[in-house]
């Protein structure tokens, strides 16, 4: 169970400033714990101390940064069950999915520990003409400076880790604002970091209300803002961010194409589609929202997917058998229910699920959804998927691209030509062949195009954003 209260962390130190933030059990709706909230003065102080920490972090050797990350890995393993249950309670994530996220948290810090000691540079041959004879170039990576991180509610451990772990590896000080609905996992992370010998000011973890946290975006002492969340908020933050570099990991309405040659593999395909669409109540920016199936196998896949969807157990996320838990709030559930009802009034048909009660939204499958509806064009961010058929693979690619988003797409096919065609043509950050777009491994470059964001996460790629190239030119003969 959760502790009664949690402090925030200001310049590596736990501060029990107040208990102003109530964190609810997303299934029962009851207050599960109370968390300290940072005000503008605390945020300002954290930024100033992060600036002061930069010289000490420059002297904090790669092997020391690696040791910090390895300490975190060890402590995450020791506190595995605690972290999983905290996630289950504060996010309403089914316990099996919660354990999976703790495993990914550990993976991300392990990868960062490896990368901490191989942030290399290069030697450049400058002798491209007689005037450069005797000149040599050397490039190294240096920390960009203090970084501002804003993490989301849906993966409050691992998506926080994808900001924190690369920062520790790169030696950049950071101030993190965890999602106010799910701050506990990040604060446990802060508790573990506070056990290390990181220089004072290397990290601060400060829950704060969105309307009181403008400094995370506007303060020019930050050299980078990394935000994961909704497109509407992300693009507004970019507009306000000033001169700093901005990395945005935003939303999507990911599609999966099932080619006509998959008739003999439907059980596997259906299992993966159901997982991709409905795991953690569909609250994933790469969750399967649109399913395009070749006409030749549409009816067979439809029948199996309906049966699979109806078989998914909805209920208390602490129950080992639960697959679909509550959405993050009743208001989000109502928002999605409204989109679904509007689509039905416009001709769509619910073929599985459709029941909604409070924050509990049953795994739901629809067909005949109009392509101009909110349910089709916007990010559902809930346990709803749309079935449609196609006759021509090239036309299916065009349909997938007919979206404001471009995060990832999944293609089930035995055709190498179709796989490469999808990779060439789809306007997305990643194409996953023979699995759902929801697939992610924590060392791969991850991010999107269009309204899905800017930049890439994945530890090595985040480190590149958190460092700058610095050139030295040496004239060795004269």
C-alpha cells in the first residue's frame, strides 16, 4: 500500500512542504495518499540550484554517473512490488501491466547505465584543401544545461524514466514535474536518487498544478524542455518555450493493417490486436485505434476479434485476472463515450462492448465509423478500436496516412515488398512489421511526426538531445 504522505524533492532533498495534492485510487475513487505540492518559489529555487549544479556535474565522471544508474536499477528491483502496486493504485493500471512497466523502468535505467560511459566524440579530417593543411578537428559532446521535464499520467514510471535516465547518463541537471494524477512513482524514484552522491541540485522532482507551473516552460535558464502529453498542451508549451530546445512526445490514432496473406495466423494477429487496442484501458498514444483488414479475411478476423474483445475481464486492477481497469478519470470516460455515441448516431455500429459506468469503459469494437468523426480522427485514448476493410494495400497505406498524427503503425504481412512499401510510404516515426504499433523497446528511437510531436526518445537518442557538440580545431604544424 502507499504511504500516508510523500514529500517532493528539491535539489536532491526531501521536503515535506505540505500535503496539498490528493492522489486517488483510480478504481475506488478514494484518496490513497497525499503529496507535497511545489509553488512558484520552490520551482524557481530548484531551477537556480540546477544552474549551480552544472559545473559539479561536468566534473562528475562517467563511471560515477553509471554507478548512480546502477544503484537505481538495484533499488528498483528491491522495491519492485511496491512500485507495481503504487502504479496500480494511482493510475488504475491492471497489476500485470503495472509489473510490466516496472520491468521496463529497470530496462531503461540499465540501458542508460551502459550509455553513460560511451558518450563519444570523433576526429574530423579537416585537410580538404591546401589551406587546411596541418589542421585537425576534434568533437565531443557536452551537457546542454539544465533541463525541464514534464511527464504524463499513463506511463508514470517508464515515460518519466525516459527523461530522467538519459539526463543522469548525460550529466545534465533537471527539474521534473510529474503528472499530478500519478506523482507517486516519480517521488519514489526521487527517494532512491536521494540515496546517491549526485551533486546538490542535480535533480528536483516537484508536483505542481499546471496553471502554476509556467516556469517549467518559460524560464530561460532551462536549455531544453521535454514534454510528453496531449498535442493541444504540447504545441502550446512549444509556443511559449522561447529559445530552448523542445522535445514533444504527443498523441496518435495508430493504425494496424492486416494483409490478405494472414488467414493462417489469425489467432496470433487477433491476440496482438486485442492487446494493442485494450491494454491499460487503451490509454497509450500508440494504442491500436484503427484496424484495416483485407476483404478476403475480414469476416473471419472480425468474428475472432469480437469474441476476444468480449472475453477481456474488466474490473479491479488489483485482481490478477483483470485486463481492463478504469480510465484515469470519469471525465475522460465521459468524453470518449460522447465520441462513441456521436459516431453511432452517424451510422457506426458497436459490435462488441460499449458499456460505460463511471471511469469503467468496456473494451469496445466498432465498424462503419465515418472517417470525419471525432472517434476516427482524434486520439481516442481509451479502450475503443475501429474495424474497416480494404481491397488494395496501396490504398490502405493512403488511409493510414490520412491522419493528423504519425507516431507508429503496425503491418501484419508475409510480403517483404509490402513491408518495405509501408516503411517507405507511411508518414510515421516507426513501422512495426508483424506486430501492433503499441510495440516499443526502450533503446529504440521512438517519436512521431505531424501532430505526434518533435524529436525522438530512446536512451541514446535522448542523450543526443541533452548534449551539444563542441568542436576544437588544432593547427598541429606551422
